[in-house]
C-alpha cells in the first residue's frame, strides 16, 4: 500500500481541530471478541513455557498462587481480565515477561 501523505495531514488537522474544540471526535463501536476459556492443562503449559513456578506466574498475573493452583487442577476457571492476560501470555509470552 503506498504512503498517503495527504491522509496523514488530514488526520493531524482533524485531531488538532478536535483538541482545540473546533470539532467533535466520535468513536465507532468496535466488537471485541471475548477470550476463549482455557483448560487446566493449557494454563499449566503456558506457565511451563515461561519456565516459572506457580508463585512467580501468579505474580506476573497479579493473582494469588492459590488461584493458579486452582486453575491448573481444574477446581476454578479464570475469567475476565486474567483470562485475557493468559491469552496474551500464551500468544506473546515475551510481552508478559517484559512488563512483569
């Protein structure tokens, strides 16, 4: 795709107008796919690929070690933001390690 300098300038002007209060910026709705549930063995596999203990993995995710243990043994199921973090850790482990 060729570079379109005119589009960049137009976008910059639109942003400047919005910040100066001369125009209104509207956001379009974006559908975000919910993360798939993970099986206990998938969670354990993610942790093992990072080569960390349950306690360290819990620290990376901001949860208690007992939560990680419960997920890996199938007693509980992660949900919400933790499920999204696990999805990121599965696909991009270097990102989780970088921010931890």
